[in-house]
């Protein structure tokens, strides 16, 4: 019996964690509790040495000394300020007027504004709440179908998950040991395709069920010509400037993600001052929401490091790697299992918990199978979008339910999300079939040419290159 336990402690740890999470105990404390319990248990059985748990202090120090994670509070604060500063109102009003004459015009406006807000806030809550408060009453007033209206608002908010500077991409890059800049660059193609898929669906609805997405009546289109262009520029130019400040500096190599996040936070305060909404209350609310989210992420990360350390120590990593690499079908079988598994796990875990618990288990197997981790990370990111859209923990639906008028039924919100979940899964399938959607935007890896290096050394004055080594002759010692 003891031999069986020592050989299967990894699966037992994973099973214990699942039980804690299903009970509803907070993920951060579940991870730490299961890790410490099995750590002490493994010491008693002689599986690991007592000194092994001393590595926990090094793991915790690596968290607080990780400069990359500073991007999380910066981007969160930026999103919290922009959510309340008045920029979203201008964007929705102007773009809604621009598309108001066509069927589904308000839906197109919500999609495009969701993409713009996603590129300058990085948080789903800011996008969904801002668009829900502003656009949902207008869509209801002009006769939009309730399920379609709530679905497009929630789905457009989740585009934020994929569009840089997404917090999910920052976390995935850190967990998978890849560059945030590469993650951001690879996300350009999937983000564009996701927006196009959403617009295609609105076009289909406007043809098949035109009464669900009526155009704005002439009396509602109050802006035309130069007035409309001026209104659009008022919202778009500040947004474009902030997007360049955050993303442009990263892509051009002028700033790290953390530095770009700091500049974005300052830019958000400048926009709030421009819109004359920068008040002490706005600052306090922004700092409070940032503190809560950052504390939650930090505690989940601490618990995940404790769990991961013990899990690797008792051989859990080898068990998972052997299990996943032994799936039939090789890369295809692994990808199929991973995507289905993450989709269903997202019913119970949020994206931070998935990133810190599940991804470290999948990454070694993916790397061993020769799967590009940037592409794999973006596949996961596209899949995790659905965690905001389906029950029981669809946070985008919760946000929308919290700000929707009383006449909006929860049934409409949940049913309205179904076609948009299908579109998100369609994106995942397209990324698997067409990986160039991601890899096209990545710079090819630079290969070192020894002959070119030697020639450059010969051209340097006063420096002689080392003599060539004949590898066919064994060395003498």
C-alpha cells in the first residue's frame, strides 16, 4: 500500500486539488494547502528530503522580484481609469452614428469599440461594463433583439483577452517562459480574424433575421458630414495615441511591457484630465480595483508555485508528461485533448487559475512534441475567451447582469452568448488549421553563421580569430 502511494503521489495531488476546487474553496489557498499537505506527507514517506521544501522561499522570492509581473497592476489601473473617464461614451456615440444607417449598425459599433477598448485597457471588465452601461439601453430603445444585444456586448468585451495588451498574454508569457513582445505580435492575426468573424455573424443575422437588428431611424442620426467626422476624430485620435504609447513602444523595442504599462497608466490619467473627469474619487476607485485584482493574482501565483514545487518533487511532472506525450495521434492528439480539456476546465476555473495551474502541466509536453509555444499559448488564450462567456462562472455575463436594466432576463443573457461561444471556438479551429495566422507576425529566429562570425573577427583590427579546431581528431589530455 505504501509503495502504491509513493508511486502515485502525483495523480493523488492532482485529484486532491480537484476535490478542493469543486467544494468551492478559493483556488489560491487550495493550491497552497494541497501542496504543503502532500509535501509533509512525502517527507514522512521518504519521497523527498525535508530540505527540499526550503526551495519554497526561492520560489516566493522569484515572484516578488519578477519585473514582468509589474505590468499587471499598470495595465489594470489603466483599464480602470479608462472605464470611467468618458472615452467609451464618445467612441460608441460617434461610431454608432457612423454605422447607424445599416442593419446591425449598433452591433458593428459595439464590436469595433470593444476592439479599441481592448487595445487600450487590457481588461474584460472595463470593456463589458462600459459598453453595457452605454449601448445596451440604446439597443433596447431601438428594438434590437435582447439575446443578440447582450451576446454582442459580452463577446466584444472578451476580445480584450486576445488583443494586446491583454493581461492573459502577459501571464501566459511568464508561465511559458516566452517573450511578451512575441505573444503580442502573434496575437495580431487572431485578433483581426476574431473581429471579422463577429462582423460576419452580425451580417448573417441582418440578412436572415433583419427585425432583430434594425437600423437607427433618421431622427436618431443627428450627426452628418463634418460634424460626424469631427466627433469620430475626437474619440479615435486619443485612443490611437494611447495604443501607440503602449503597443507601439513594445513592438519597436523602445520599452518593455512593464515600462509600456507604466506609460499607459500615465496616458490614461492624461485622457481622464482631457475629458475633465480626473477626480479623487476616480483615482481611488481605480486604485482599489487594481489592488484587489493584483492581490488575487499574487496569492494564486504563490499557491501555484507551492503546489508546482511539491508536484514536481513527487514525480508529478513526469507522470503528466508521459500521459500527454503518450496520447494517440502525436501533436494532433495532444492539441485535441488540450483544447477540449481547457474548454471544460474553464467552466469551473477563471483564466488566472487556468494559467497558473493547468498551463505549467501542459507546457513541457508541448515543448517535447515540438509545438511552438507562442502558437500554443495563443491557442490557449483564444480558448480561454470562452471562460468569460459560459456558465457557471462566465464573468462577462456576470458583469452584464450586474449593470443591465431589470427588464433584461438572465435567460436572455445566457442564451445570447451561445452563438458567440461558437465563433470563439471557430477561431481556435482556424488557428489550428492555419498556424500562419500567428507565425506570420513573428520575426524569424536568427541563425548563427560561424563563417560569417569568423570573417567579422578577421576584419576587426588587432584581433586574431582563434585557430580552427579539427573535430575529426580526438582531443588529448
